[in-house]
């Protein structure tokens, strides 16, 4: 029984994960900031949901 040498993987340049995903992480940070901003906004109690035609009937 022979022992096979370990399979070598190709070497890729080492670079920080942050650099590879910087664009994605920036978009996610913007989406989080937008959601936090929307969470602070309150819907007025006298808001007429029936006047908003884009809402589904279940939401009215």
C-alpha cells in the first residue's frame, strides 16, 4: 500500500476579505442605514390606507 502525496492546491494571492467584498459590504451598510432611518418614521394615526392604491386589499 503506497501513501499518496498530499494534493497541492494552486496558490492564490492573499488579500483581505474586506477588499474582496468592499462593494457588497458598502451596499449592505447603506441598506441598514436606510432601514434604521425608516424605523424611526411613524405612520400618522389618521392615515387613510384606502387612499393608497398600491397596497394589497389585505393590507388596507
